[in-house]
């Protein structure tokens, strides 16, 4: 296996992370335009994303299993092609029923990325924390860009272009990767570039139960925050933005971009310090910040939301390395799939929670109080993780010709 294959694998994984988060969040801003175009209420329209967000979680274990058993690089090509096709289909729909099924296809394609793309990258990276930090930056940029891409394209070219243009880019990436695989330039790696210290059976079982709790809570927190932030800013800050979809989208983008550099720092910290310490601290920070978002408005609201996003993104490299540490290499894709059925599987619950709270109260105070409680539950559970046996550091890498960061 060549060094070029390893570097391209990491590069496609990084870009795929950005695209996955862009296309899977487009609807959350486009829905503001559909309220006016289709003359339907927000709570009814946002529920159209329930099936798609459910499939992002439900499809993950099967995608991870296929990546382990068949081919990670080929599954990534499938990810780009299916997700791109679903996104384009969203832009071609004429009503709620068509949008529901197009979003479902988009969600099913998106389910492939995390279990396959992360396992693919971890196998090809020497400095895993650093590589996961960069992966996180691409994901954060994708999350941040989704609102401004959707808002900008909707305002300038119409809401259909907000789906069709990103979908076409995703399709192009899929075709490019498929050609590189067919030419033998990109290949699957059979084992890790950098070996892992083996965990005891007791620690594996303990970590499994603890991470199951923390990842469900984190999934509800992440999805709830992402779903509601455009509408929350529109309600509490719209007067500062001139009631502009682009302005609201731009503000959401600014919040998520603010978390990009700290996530890279989180990746470096995960290579050097105990993972448990980093993970628990990030969860602790989110408890008061979620409560603050519940009651603040104007610029203080933006600051509190930014701190929530920073903490949630910094914890991700530590969480993914914890999962890799307590999972056998040959089952890592399946393990990441299980993670994302827990975290992204919480997406439909978050969508329904947002719709329920807004339908009953017309605001989001109770939603963020609930998310603050979930952060407290996750923090207390994380305290029960096994202690880092190696001080948070991985064993030295075995020299390999395909080593890449």
C-alpha cells in the first residue's frame, strides 16, 4: 500500500466530513423559506426531517459492518454518490411528501460517513489525535457552512439551488474517488499504521456502558442545538439581522466556525493528556452554558451558544479515541456505527423534542433546560470511565510505508 493512498484516504475522509455535515443540515435553514413558499407551519415542516435523521443513526451499524467486511474506500464512494443523489432530489421536490423521501435518501447516504470515514482515517493516521482534530475542523466548517450556504443560495438563487449545488459537488467527489479506486491509486489498509495498547475485558465492558450513556446524551445535545439554532437566532436576534435568512445563517456559521480552532487544540490535547480528563471537563462546561442559552438574548446569547459548541466539539477527538481504545481493530467500523446509532439516532428524538416544545410554548427555554440536565447526566456518567492506563498516550508507531498524518 502506497503513501499516496494513505494521504488520499485521509484527505477524502476530511472533505467527506465537511460535505456530510453541510448537506445533512441544509434543510434546517431552508425550512425558513419553505414556511413562506409552501404556506406550512415550522413545526410541521421540521418534522419532515425526522425519518432522514433517524436513518443517519439506523444506517450507521450496517455501513460500519460493510466497511469492515467489504471495503472502506468503496463504501466511502457509495457515501458520496448516494448522499449527493439524495440532496439533489431534495431540490427537485414539489411538496412535503417528496421532500420527506428525498431527505430520507440523504439521511441514509449520510449514515455511511461516520462509521466508515472515521475508521478509514484512523487506520491511515500516525498522530491520531492530530488527524482527528483536523477531521473535526472539517466537520465544524461543514456544520458552520451549512446555514450560510443554505441561507445564501436560498436568498440569491432560490431554495432549490441550496440543495442541488451542494448535492452536485458531493456527486463529483464520489465519481473522483471511484475512479481513483478503479485505477488502484486508493486502496484499503488491512491494519493500523499505529498500534493500540490493549484494554482489559473489564475496562472494555465498563467503557461500553459508560460511553453508551454519554453518547446518547451528547447526541441529543448536539442535534437539539443544531436543529434549533437557526430558529432560535431568528426569534431572539432577527431584529439585529434585518429579518434576513442570510443574516441568521451567517450568525449560525460564525458560532460554529468559532469552535474550529479549539477542536484542533482538542486533538493535540488528546495525543498528550488523559482522555478521560479532557472528556469530562468538556461535558462539565456545557451544563451552565446550556442553561445560559435558555434565558439569554442578543449578543450574550451568541457568546453562550459559541461556548456550548466549542466544548461539544473539543470533546469529540477524545471521545473517538476512547472508542478506538476500547474496540478491537477488526470491529472498529461496527463500533463507530454503534456510536452513531446512539448519537445520531438521537436526532429524531431531538427533532420531535424541538417541535413539541415550540408547539407548546412558542419558545425554547424548556428545551435548553432539558439539554443542561442531559449534560449533567453525561458528566456524571463520564466520571465512571476507566482510568487511563497509559497516561493518555498511545504506544509508539510501528514504521510503515503508508504512514501519514
